[in-house]
C-alpha cells in the first residue's frame, strides 16, 4: 500500500469511527446532555392521556402520563440527574408515531396498542395495560355486531380499533357504514344525536367518557368485546439502551406495587385491576 493509499484508508476509517459515534448516540445521551425527557401525549384519550383544565394546561393528566412521570423519575435516578425536566409534546391519533420517528419526542405516553405492523416503525416497552374494544350505544341501540347491519358506526381514525372494526364487519359479512371520527367526543356526540347507531373504541376510554357525559346523555356501554388491546409505551426503534432503561423503570414500578397507586389515582380508589391486567403486571415485573 502506498503512502497516499494509507492516508486515504486512514481518513476513511476516521470518518467511519466518527459516523459510528453519531449513529450510536441514543436517547439516553440526549437526556443526559439536556436533563430533559420529551413526552408525547394525546389530549383526547382519557383516562389514559388527556389535557387538564385551563388552570394547568402544561401538565397533562391520565394513567399513562402518571406512569410515564414515574418512569422518567426512575430514569433520572439511573442517570444520576436530580432535576430531570419533562417536556410535553401534544400529538393526535394521526401523527403520534411520527413524533417518535421524526425525533420530536422520546416517549409516547397514551393509549397506544402494540402491533407487529407498528413495530416496523417504532419500538415498544413492556406492556402497560390491557383493554378490550366495545361500543357506546343508545339504550335502544344495537347490542352486538350483528345488529349493526344496515347502520352507521363510528370509530376514531388511524387506530387499531378502526382496523379491528372493519375486519369484524367484513368477517361477519355485515353491511354497516363506518364513519371515521377525528376525536372521541365527535364520535360519541354522533351517537347521542342519532346520526350513528354506535361508536366503537377501547372500553376503558369509553367508560370514562360516558361517566363524564353524565346520565342525561342516555348512552350506555354494549356488553360485548370485539378485540383485546395491549398497550405499551412507544419509543425510537433500535435504541435498546433507552428501551432497557424504560423497561427497568416499569419493572420496578410493577414489583414495588407502585402501579396500584397509579391505577387508583386515575380509575378511582374503588376500581380494581382485572385479573388479566394483574397477570400482565406480574409477568412484566422482571428481576434485575
């Protein structure tokens, strides 16, 4: 190898090392440098993720938000950061994953169902919740999916529930018109006004919204499930160090029993996790 060739080769190696350093710089490095974790959340997915009243608009509320705040605090301890800050990034059901893939947020904290298709774009933490999807109806509305024949049914756009609903209707050869809503409120209002016969969504979210609307709405939850939703926190794909830090924090929350306090704060002291949910927390409480 000539002297000139050696020089070129050394330069290529140096560039490769430099680029590798840039590639390997992950979320934990950013958090350590900025003392800040950016949390993406939806404003319309209670009781998991929603905007507080105008008195405190910068601190969103909900089960998954409280869980993420605890996760962030534990990551701060892992990194030795005493005053770790949280930056909240509002997203919608349409752009929530882009907030992670485009680097606008570090952690997606809302009612996010983990799927294999979504794992092509983002990574997921240990499970955080399990829920089933069902309908909000009027008292005289359709009680099961077969009763939707010839009717209009609403569902939130760009969600797994939208895909599940269309799949179930196709499988049952049920001729129903699917009306896509921009928000849960829009979908539920349509049922109350009678422009749709039902609104399909995660039972936990629908139950919370129904309580908020009050008995005067005349709405109820149908006693049926069409799917099982497995929630998790979404983060950047390929960032295993950050994923490990998140999973370590979640495991500690599950092992210590702190999850029971977080659950009660959002769902009420009288509410109890289902046997399925308790099983998820027990299996996800990984040892060190």
